[in-house]
C-alpha cells in the first residue's frame, strides 16, 4: 500500500471472466482495453495473468461450456472496484468482475 499526501493507493487483485464467443480479435486486445480502463480510473497495473479458457463446473448451456479468465494485480484509489464495475457493465465481452484488496 502506497500513501501520498493527496490520496491513498491500495493494492488490488481482480479476476475478469470474459465471454469471447463472438469476439474475433486476440485476447491481448481485451487485456489492453481493461488496462486502459484501469488507467483512466487512476490505477497502475503491475501484473496480468491470462489463465486461458476454463471450463465451467456447472454448464448451463452445452454450446457454451467455458470462458476466458484474466487476472490483474494493480494499485488504485479507494472505491475503484465500484467505479470499474460501473464502467464495464455494458461491455458484452466482460461477463463478471471480482475485485478484492490484496493483503487484507
């Protein structure tokens, strides 16, 4: 956790579940998009892990048995989780976002 006079930055870990069924570009373009959104919200991304396509434990649609999972480690201002979810809620490729404080 980094502290400055004006603001406090916290360390976060975020998991993104991406629905790439109708997405014809490489996953790296989605990594760039999410990194850009985080930067615009005042975050600094330190690490990105592409976990690839992971099959669901409980499949509700046999034509869609899994999705792509990305993991981001970043530092950002407090309240970034809610602002990130609001920013990505209309993005059809981002199915779920789970953000948690690291070291908490």
